[in-house]
């Protein structure tokens, strides 16, 4: 055991405690007294960056040493909130430059909650600085960024957990164990995944002056510099392909990653996609409002569909996946699952686990996803256990790369109008020079795109 081993008994409650015990054995509740408190830094103090950090504070003894954000207002607010949440009551050091933060602080763990276009550079720099990393999904904006991130994690021997916490969601763990692994579905030969949320921000806000509290140049970083038309935080930046990969990159990655985990799937053999802006043509947004994608495996297709308009095909499962087996069907989402057997048999229903009574601070936390909080807590415990054991976590960076890159490749298929076959060994798209040129996006000067051979 090394210095990361910790006794989490006083931190764990409710379903998180029960699942920690069943997942990690006795170590899940009593992993030896801490040799030291974990030193933590956060890059990106917006909505989910803070949420991830607060979940970590709930399950482990940590000292948040530093926070970084290019929005001074957001950064100062986060500093105050962290001082109220962490045991020491100290306000972390505040930075506008993440590289300076990494250089001036020796940290055990760095959390990354920035927009997608910054993930690769920050994760690679953090592991180089000696930290284990928890990075939000999708891990990258292009495929070669992801290849470099995996290479860096392996080269510097650091644990990198990806924020695809559906694999740590209590009722989905139950579904995997008691429905899928137990064989209740029989042979599974078709999967459908979907998102029908009206989540595509749109509109035509005017160009305006950049506020003095935001370093917009640094916020943009390696991405193209768009004219400033209001704060990009939360949903506005996601509506532009310059910074991400649209609804497929944001929402399909969760469902596809969960399906791959449940069914033990690796890289798809072929990926094809069609779609575009079919309905919501009035605003600036350049991400698709309608898209279908097929991820092909032997005797199995995983089909994705999103629409940011209209109604869902199943109002109970507007963002979900469905596994079709010869013996039955499993509907599942972040909120519930339903098993429907073929013919006679018992239907099984499970709801999401909430822990509002066990963690009352969840109830008053601004913009928290209460349904995701127990999952993120367990995801953090899995991350810490992997650090303890020098093992791979459930959402290891390579698994995050496969899920992220597959969604990116679906977008490339939609863009080129052709199916994509990616060779992960050669790191190239087979027989398609035009598509291969899209595996790495051009970076804005003076930023340099990471190279998996030179991390």
C-alpha cells in the first residue's frame, strides 16, 4: 500500500457505501488510515468542474490547493465555495494560467472540467507534472488528441479516469450484473441509443466587447477564435463544432460507453452516420439538430439517434439505450431501467438511487445533477482505488478514448458522406486519404497539437 491509501469510513454513506463495499471488497470501507491528505487541483471551475470536485471532497480526505479558470468571477466564486466545503476551511490559491498552477503546486490529483477543446493539452501537462487525472468527457475534440492522451498516461504511469460515470451508476451496475451478465437477455444482436433533449442552444446574439474579467484569448486556446458574442459557459460553447463534437460527442459518448462496458465491446469495425441541421436553421449554431449513426460489430449494430426537436419515441427514456436480446429487452437511462422478458416472465424495474438524506449538502448545491451525484461519488472511489493499486480504473483513459473517438468518427462519416473504418493499431482510417486528414484538427498559433509519439 502507498501513501494514497485512505480510510473512507467517515466519508461514505448510503448506496455509495454499499456499492463501495461490494465493488472493492473490505477495502471499499476501510482502506487503511491515510499517510497523508490528497493534494488536489481543479482546472475549469464552472458547473461540472465544481460538481466533480465536491463529490471527491465528500468521499476522501483532500486539501484543494489550487483552482484555475480564465473567468475571474467564476474563479472567485469557486474559491469561496471550496473554502466552505473542504475540511480545512482554506481558500485555494487561484490561477488564470493552468501551467503556472501546475508548476507552483505539487498535486496528487488534478481534475479537469474545462471545455472539450482544452482537455488534451491540460491532461497531458498534468500527468507530466506528476498528477493522476480525472478528466471530463468527451476526452478530446479529435482522434489524434485522444491517442496522445492515452500515450501520455501510459508513459508517465498515471491513472486517468474519465467522467463517464454511468459505469459507476448504482442501478446500471445492478442491470449489468443481474440482467446482462446473468443472461436474462440471451444473445444481444441489436442496440439502440438516443437523446431527444431540446439541448441545442441557438440564436443570433450580437458581437460585443469581451468583459474585463474573462480572458477570452486564453479561453479559446488552440481552437479557432470566434467573435465574442456573450459568455460561452455551459451550453453556448457546446453549440459550435469549433469547441466540441455536437450532441453526438456530448451525449452519445455516455450511452455508447455504457453499452460497450455492459457488452464488453472494443473498437467498432465500421462507423457510418448521416444527419445535419434539418429543422433549427435560424441561429448561429453549427452542430447537427438531427443525426443517426451506426457502430458495427460482429452480429451486432449499435445505433445512435438524436433530435433536438420533436418528441421522444419513449417519453420515459428520452436519453437512453436499449439492449435487444433473444430472451428480452432492457431499457436503461440515468434515471431507471426496465427489463421486459420475451413471452411470459417477470418484468424488472429499478430506479435511480438518490442520497439526499445522506448528503444534505447536495440539496442546496447550485445546479447539481442529483441523480448523478451517487454515481460520481462511486466513480471517484474507483479512481482512488486504482491509484491505490496502480491499476486501471473502470473508465480508464483508453476506454474513454475508444468511446470518444468513435463518436468523432461518426461525425467524420457524416461530414464525408462515407463509412469509416478506423485501424487503432496503425492509427489511421483505412483507404480514405480525405478522412485521414481530419483525424487531427489544426491548432491556432502558438499552440501545438500533441503527438502520441512525442508526449
